């Protein structure tokens, strides 16, 4: 346990941030799953919408350092290539 007041506050902040980041990562996993299933399906418009939504979420997560910017870039590249191959 933290000994000083500032360390206690920092521990509270870290716990709060970790809880928020966990929710963001869960949402990213959900959107990734939706994008993959949409790409496997027949509807190109639904696939475009799902990929765009996931790409936007990855950009926001990378902006706040929840995921590394290179991971977000890799995801965007992979899914946009799959989308272009589908079209």
C-alpha cells in the first residue's frame, strides 16, 4: 500500500485509469470481432461500416495510448486491405 498522500492519490488515479482502459480494450475486441464477421459475410456496405467504426475506435485508443500507435496502424492496414480485396 502507498505510504504518502501523493502516492495514495496516484494509486487511486491508476486504478481509475485501468478501469477505463479495460473498457476501451473490451470495446476494441468487440469491434474487431464485428469487423471480421462482416468481412466474412456477403454485404459489402455492412463490412465497410463495421471496419470504419473499428478503425475510428483504434485511432481514438492510440491517441490516448491505450494501444500502441503501430498496433492501431497495423489493424487499419490489415482490415482496409481485406475490405479492398472484397470490393
